C-alpha cells in the first residue's frame, strides 16, 4: 500500500482514519478538502481542480482522503488501494453535527484556511442522502478496478480498529 484513497460519506471518519494511517505508514497525507476549497467556501474551476489533483497524484506514495466525484476515476487509476469507510448514515450525520460543535470557532485541521465550520441543514441532508445519491457510484467505480487494486471496505469502528491492529502487526513483521 503506497498510493491509498480513503473515501466514504461525509462524517464517515475519512480524515481521522487517514491521519492515523499516515502516522502508521509514514506516507504523505493529502486532505482533498484543503486543496479544493478557497477561503469562504469558494470552489475552484473544474479544470483548475483537475490540474491540482493530477499534480498531487504524481508523487510516489500518498494517502488522499475525500470524495470529489469529478476526479474519483482519475484518482482510482493512480492508486493501488481504496479504503471505503461505509458507515451508517446515522453515525455519519451525528459526526457531522459533532464536528460543527467542536470546530464552531474556526476551521477544522483537515479543511482549507478561511472555511469556518458552520451548521448547514443542506449539508446534513446531503450526508443523510449519501446512501441513495452518491454511494452507488462510489461503489461502482472501485468495482471496475477490483482485479487491479486492493479494495478494503470498513463498516464499523470495530472494523477500523481491527484494520489498524492488523496493519501494525504486518508492518512490524515487514521490518524484522
């Protein structure tokens, strides 16, 4: 695992998972939210965003967290591993609301500067509707690459914990 995508619903824990994996693996960590958003939640032009992602993918080893469907196929082509955090919508929505409360005074660490955390019913609805709206496409793309890429689906906190226990044991064995 040298080029890893971490995908899933808003609130699934992509940034936290990616940070922990970065600490365990030592790979460069890229939070796509930090690259995508400009201050005050301004979006980049599509061609500008694509160029940013293409440049980011040139590195040797990395962990990229985030969805951004317009560049997902491009990122899937370049990765060797996809980790899909597939948590229930209730968990994801709770985490989104909790995140707003925790970072209400500013931006969270995995977000671009100048994008203050705020409560937004549209975003809560977006997260709630992820299983019907976005998840089918997110599942379809990695399925196309299943023979070429390692696909890991984690559906609970226990599975995430097990992943890191197994990862650390495997890493220790490789270093012996």
